[in-house]
C-alpha cells in the first residue's frame, strides 16, 4: 500500500472514510450514483477497487493505480475460546493497531474499535498507556476495523469505542465514523447501539453532547477519591471530579440517556466498601449504571485483581445506595483482548516481525 495523492477531506486518507458525495468528488466519478455504488459496495464486503463490478473497468483500473480503497491490512486474527477475537491491523504508514470482536451469550456481536495508535492518558492500570500516543487514526482507519471484523465474522450489531486510545481526544474523526456507521445507506447501526468510552475529558464530553448524533456514553470513573484518581489517572488533574460531574449532567440533559460509569477494580486499592460509597455519592443526581470491571492482569503492570469477596462487598454497597450495577466478566483475556490489555508491541522501533 502507498499513500494517495488525492485531496482527501481532513482526517481521512482513503475511500472507506467517505460518504457517497465525497467519493464522487474526491475520485472524480460521475454521475452521482457512482458514489452510492462504491459506498454500497463497502457494506457488501469489498476491500479493493477491482471488486466493485458496478464501476467501469477503466475506473477500476484508474483508481487501483491512484488510490487505496482501504488503507489498512489485516495481519492476524487471534481467537479465544469464549468466542471473542482480536484483530491486528497494519496501517498505511507501517504502524499497527488492535481491535476486538466480543460475542455475548445470545450471539450478539460487538466491535470494540480503537481511535488512536497508543494513548496519551497514562492510566496506571491500562497497558495501552504504556505505549504513549503515536498518532490519531483517520476516519477510514477507524471504520476499516469494523469492516475487516464484519467481513471475517459476519454481521455486527453494536459498536463500542473502547479500544486503543481516548476517543474524545480524536473527536472529529470519531464523530464522522459514528455518522457513517449510523448512515441508513451504510452499516445502519442505531445510535443507541454505539457507545463512546472516555477517561473523563470534560471538553470532549460537552462537545459530544452538542452533536446531531449523540451516542451512548461510558465514563471510566474508577474511583471518586480525588487524590487516588489523580494517582491512577493523571488526566484527572486537568479534569477534576466536580467539573466532570457537571459535564456528565450536561450530557444527560442533552441526550436523555443513562450513563455508564466504569469502575475498574484494583485489588486492595479501590475495591473497599468505602470506595463504593464514594462512587455512589458521585452518582447522585445522575442516571447511571455502574459497570464493575475486575482488573485484567497484564504484563508489566503491578496490580492484582480483586477477590470475589471484594467484588461482592463493593457491589452490595452500591446496590444498598440504590445504584444499578453490572459486572463485566472477562472476555478475550486469553488473547490479551480484554479491557486494559491492548498494546501493540509491534509499534516499537526495534520490532520488525508482526507475526512473531
């Protein structure tokens, strides 16, 4: 693959991140229905111009030489015994990113998409943060994760932006990806089936709340203890809890939807009943579901998962306070695809073999 010289809209570097009218304009296709044909072909599983039989042979040959339809290439699909799968994707500049397919007990498939190569947030319990931030993903690179997973595993009903990176730190590209995923002539995924997860970027939450398409929101709270949260999540220093709560209230006013507060439980650190009570106090005045996530062990991070008793007591305290609670069970941990485990070592400067 090689970069195109076409004047793509900002944040896009290939056809997969464009809608019909943009496809016509960028690739000099006419009449207008040609753009719709390309857009439809993407939904039908094509990944190369040569596969779009509705285009003339001349157009297929021209576009194959001048620009990529996709700017990424699947390197490896790892599959777990619980039905989940992890995709390693090579990008046009040689970087790598991971995304995950989750399958629930009813067979419903959820695509967990990355928005950045690495992450700058530095959450102490997350392996992705050890990579640092290498760059944002384009709209096409975000969407191609979905297309590659769908083409390999079949129809996908739900989308969560919970992979590598902080989605609200790459918001314009994430917003356009959401619009295309929701597009009636595209994947057609309902906006209520799309969730954006954030570590708590206040300005990003407010911006997301003012868009025409407001997805569901999950906020990684972890703890309502300000000092502990700053230690575990350095971004909290610039996004303190009182202002974060105001932003969540603003989102709720705009969206009329319940918010998920994600609490990764670290054994002996934020798993005590007093910590649960603090989360309950923070949740007052909000319509929330607290998602309790036992920490997934990952190489290089010195924490321990909570015991079953810690989890039970934590949940019980929340329920006694009238808070709706769910527990996220580990899916994909055997392939390092569970929450907090994504990190592509292939992005290191000394790494040359992505299949090792």
